[in-house]
C-alpha cells in the first residue's frame, strides 16, 4: 500500500494537470508513463555503468551515447524549470521516438509519443514527485501506478478499460497460475489481469524469482497481452514494468481481426474481460473466426477466440454479459453447446449487477472452462455472488475494513461479514468443488453443482436462476412486512435485469 502522503502528492499533480488544461485521465497517465520510462532508462544505464566500473570494462550497448548526457533524468531534473521544459520537449521526447536499441516492447510503444504537458511549472512538479518515488521498490512502484489507474474508473467512459481489481484477483486465485504457464489477455487494456497473475505467482511460487529458468520465463515469455489502443499498450507495458516484469509481450493487435498465429493454440491460461455488446464488421473479421462462429457480437467472437488461443489442457476465466448464458440465437446456443459437449465447462460464477458501477450496470458472470477437444463436462459448479465487499450503487463504498476485503483477506470473516463479502467463500468452495460435500449441496444453497444431463435438457442454458431453487416458507406464519420487503427486492431485480437486457440490445 502507498502512504497517504504519496497519494496526496499524486492527487495534487492530478489536479495540476486538470488546471493546466489536460482533463483526459488517459492523457495524464500517458504523460506520467513517458516520464517514468525516461527515468527507467537512466536507472538502467546507471546500473550498467556501475557494473562496468567494477569490472573495469566499457559499458555495453549504452542507451545514452556521448553528447546525450543532458537527456538523462538524473541530469535534467536539476535544471531550471524553463530549461528542463525545453530539453524534455525538444530533445528527450524525439529521442524516445527514435529509441529502438533496447529490444523490448517498451521501445516499440514509445515510437509515437507526444509531449503535451503545457508548461514548465507543471513539468517541474511532476518530475519532483516521480523523483521521490523509490524505483527500486517494486511494491511501491506497482501500488503507485495502480492508484493512478484507479482514477480511470472515476472518469466516465474511460472506466471501460478497467476491471475492478478485486474481481481480477478472484479470477486469478481461482485459476491459480503456475510457473510454467503461458498467460494471455487478448483485450488487455491496462494489463490488470497479467499484473495480478504475476503478483499471485510471486506469493505462491517464490521459485519464479529464485530459479534461473523460471525467472527467465517469468520476465520474458510468460505474459502476453494484446490491444488495438496504442495508449493502453503504453500504459499496460509500464504497469507490467513497474510490477517487476522486465519484457512482457504486450503488443498491438486487433484480436478479432488479426486472428492468431498458431491454430493449435499457444497459451495455457487465458484471463480476460473482453468488450461487451459490441458488433464487428463481418468483412473485417478474421477468416477462421468468421467460419467458426457466424455472428457479429464481440462477446461471442471472443469466446470462440479464447478456445482457439488455448492449448489442449489450457484453462480460461472470462467475464461475459448474462446474455451469453441464456441467449437464444443460433450462435449463442452453438457456443454453449461446444463448451459443454466438446470442452470441459468447469464453473459459472454469477456476479452482482452493480460490480461495474458507476459506468455500467449490466449483469455479468465469470465462465471457467478447460480446452480438451474431447469433452469432459460432468458437473458444472455454480456460485451466486450477492456481495463483493462494496456497496452495489454508484458510490461503491467499502462495507468492511481493509483486512476483510477481497478474495483472500488477512483476517477471517464472521457469518455476518460474509453477507457483505462473498469472495473468500467463492475461492474456498471452488477449491472443494470436486468433494462430495460441495457436489451434494442442495440447489437452494449459494453454490451447487448441476449435472451435464440437466444442462443439456435445458437447451444448454447456463443462467444460474434456471437451476437455483427457492426455499418456500410457510406464508401464513410470516410477518406481512417481510413479504412486502421480499416482493420489493424481486421487483428491483426484475427492473435491473430489464435494464441490462436493454443495454445489450442497444
């Protein structure tokens, strides 16, 4: 966690950007990202110089050549603000655009950078702030960037790029990444899923940092993210860098149009929250996808793509709108049938409709499946998440102390606290889903298993409400006021569902 003092500094710089005429939060983060990258280059060369000095050898492949010393962070940060502004705008940013020798995707993403900080005073303030951040501290770097990214979620439609962090962590905890995994997010945005997977691996498999082979894989070939927004690629790459991943494969690609290079799949784990309710031009679609799924709906196309991206035995956790679970079109039914009959559908976790507020109220679920190409679905595990630790209105206020939030809280939850945060219970029951106690739960419980035969009999409908049973109490002995409350809740749920359907139809 970053300190309140550092948060207040970030807030002040953010306010300065707004008062300076930059009101787009993506642009603010972009400018900060460029400066962090400049500082990173200087730090790397300093490390090389120290090593060369100890070995009494020349610096190999220096980023800054003789005559470019004034472009280094450690030099211009001490300049007068007016001089700094001229050096950074006229020389440092052109230098970044021409940079190509580092051999990483970071260099590729910097080729079209623009310097848009409006004046010397703001640049000086931002440089002073970033210079105070200890770049050798991965936790501080990562938390600082996460805090900046959280501001996207409060900035209107830009929030579409950000999946709530606690939902990402839930999906990562349930899929439990392993040191030999190849992990992909084909709609990566700010790379939140990839970052969470890397942090999970550090905690649960320390060998990814101590074993030389695993460390090489972790830093260079484990993480793959694709997006067709250049700004997101730069932000996502820097997010990975500040979380200690040296050279992730974060690159420009329209996943639905460009397809994939290997039809047999390349990845062992896909984590994603693909775009909802979109429609793709049929002619711009990847040829193989067009033959595979006859639809223009992006949520269905991405599902088909995920199956192709996975190696046999690979697993996926993806967020889908509720319509995917019960849609009646041929494409909807065909995809669900394929998941159940040809692959192994592991689970469906229904999320509360307020999870993506304030910028979307659509109802969603998480699908968990494994590519087998030979079936394997016996029982499908369902969980009805009713509370995620935050209020389900536009404010999304925290309902519990910090140590009792998220899917792996540091303090145990009481039964009463569980009613405010179901996520730890989701992970616990998921891990026990093969046990007799979990498989034997009644369908009135919060989690239960449904046989493949039952799902087939219901036309491959995967909506939880199709199978969940309601406990009918003796109405004669109930307080009429309780019945009224229940009816009001039911009316609210119906209205919420209708609103979600209308949003999807648009």
